């Protein structure tokens, strides 16, 4: 029997009379990976915030190493040996990787008051090498990709002598190779006796590392049991409150139409090299590639938010000059960024303001927003997306990650774009929300919209795409029809040597 490190008894939490956690009981043992699963809005994030002292429970008790757990500030959490890797990054973009890992704990020189940058960089490099991550510790975080930033977050947490490590969707932005590296680290920590609370919506993560799994739904603890692969469908049923027999919706009847987007010989220094492709009306075009392959940079170059040194872009056969995102919007191109908090939403504005933010021309009347028209459209898309909210006036930043993603999708659905680019559309969201977004993607394609989907999840790309483009080191190396594409073939092209 493993020793209990953290125990929660009868935890309750409510906001303004709205109960978000009810009578939660949970035990976390040393040397165990304990998965915490549930839909977005089920209460996982609130529970983690209570454990880490960010918010206080309204009732119940917590014990850690047999003593009452009281955390009054972040340093107290770290001093207790509790670390957390958030799904949404908590890094300082203008500082280096090493400075972010050791912020507030930088090694000092013998002369008091001076930081030892050389030692800081060396220690950061050692941790990154343990993660098998080849990131320059002297590089600024703002220069890193989303996946690289995630690895820095993990390294930052590992820099503490953790007894309890909480990981919130740590694999959501990583490639398969990076995920396997992370799993090796998790297993190593588990073998050392570290307790790990692992929050994920990826069933494959559970198969690889999880010992025990608990399911939350609507603020209630539904079950806790030893994890085995044969309980997957049971877990999904417990999470959504009903049987979900299919990962993807049935494919509706839609046909490829006219040529909508043409990209010819697009270049951007060493990042994008002579890329040409086409995308058609009524088509889901998937784009895959390992980290650094250039998938996101390509889409951002098309949308005017990444430098394009040369190349031609045509929309419906007409050459267009897209210099910035506003030009892209005018041409009917919508880009749903992979980093919703940084680039996708105005977190301090309401859900309503976010949804109409890309469509003011449509809602304006004589320079003023037509409130009744806006209310109708906002109601339509919040209902369509099943956004869990108190009202449309609620700040977007107060929503769960999955519901923030839905608001971002609603914003572009409201915009009536002709070409919609989804960059990691289901990153960090639950099974039910994924299914709803897939249904919306199919609705868009049926209505004649061209959908381009970047995803690191191979089942998603193979399950949803009509055609798949493969990126490798800034080159477009493969273009496959759905019927010809396999995971093995795509991986072969992702890893092949290119000139």
C-alpha cells in the first residue's frame, strides 16, 4: 500500500451561490501518477487552484504529509515541494529560458547583489538535457514556439525538488517524439517517489503513464479507480454523462467545389521554403509536421502576421496583397490561433465583445453597434457552441480553457469567413467539446467554407481531413488524399531528410 501524500476531505467551493465543487474526496499517493479527468467546466481547474492556494475552499479539509495544508503565497507552495505545470503558459517572454526557469532563485556571484548568469545558464542546460530538450538556455522565451515554451514550463517545475507535481495538459502542444520524452521523465519522477496529478483529455496519455484515475463531472467526484486501458469507454461515459460511441461525428455529404486559395512559391527566409499548394471550397485540408516544421508560420504568413519575403497568394483566382491580419479578414480569411490567451481572445472583455470583435462592420449602423442584432448573433453562437457561462457579459478570461476555445470559434463563425484556418482547434479541451467542434467544422464545409486544420493529433488529422499536407523543416514534402494517408506514411515524410 503506497503512502498517502495529499488527502482532500469533503471539499466544497461556490462562487456567488453557484456551486462548482461538491463534497470532493481524493487521495494522492507517493510514487503514483493520478489522472484527473472531466469535461471543461467539470471543476478540475478549481480543485487544482484550491490545492495550490490560489483560491480558498468554502468547506472541507486538506492534509499534506499528514499535516494541514495551508498555502498563503506561491513561495510557500514551492517550499512544500509542490510544483505545477499549467496548460496556459506562465512565462516572461522578454526574459531568457534560463531566467524563466530560475526566476527569483538565480545563482549569485560571490560579490553580493550580482547574479551569476553563467551558472544560471549551466544549471538550466542541465535540466533541459534531462528533458532531452535542445533549447538554448540563453534564448528569449518570446522567440520560442508553443511546444518549446511548454517544455520550459516543465523544466521550470522540475527545477524545484518536487514531492507533488501537478501537470495540466502537458502534452497538448507537443509532438509524438516530445511526448515520449516527457513520459520518460514522468516515469522517472514516479520511480523516485514523486506524486503526480495529471490532467489530460488524451486517452493515449493514460495508457502510457497513469496508475489511478478520478473523474469529475459538474463539480462532483464520479469515480476513482485503478486505470487499465479497457475502461476507456466507461471513463468517457462518466465524463459526459452518456455513452459516446464515436470519436468523430458521422461524415456528412459534401463535395469539393471551386478553387478558393492558391499559394505559389511562398518563402520566408529559412523558415518557409518555396511552398505552393491549393485549397478548395467544401474541403478540410489537414496540415501536419513535427515541431519547427513551419506549419503555423505558413498559415501566419498567409494571414499577414508572419513575414513573407516572396510568393503569391490568390483568393478565388484573384491575386491579393495581404500585409496584415486586417487585410486577411477583408479577404474572408479567418485564423484561429493555437495560443488563444495570447493572440485569440480579449480576456478582460466580455464573451459578447469577443464574439463580435471581428465583425464590427456587420454589426455597425451609422458608426454604432446595432445591439439587438449583436444580441441575436451572440445568443445564436453561444447556444450553438454550448458555451458554459453565467451570461454573455461574463469576462472571457474567467471561462475554462475549453469554453475559451469555443468563444474563439464562435467569433470567426460570426464573421462569416470563406476560408477558416484552425490551428490546434481542440488543444486542451475535453472529448465532448472536441466532438462539438468537429460537428461545427462539418457544418462549415457543408456550407461551402474552406477549412484548413493544423493539428499535432494524428487521429484528428486522419479522422477529419479530406486531404493532408506534410511539412518538414520549412518545406512542403507531401500532399495526400484521405484514402492514401496512413500514420506510418505521414511519419515517414515528417522525418525524412530534406535539402
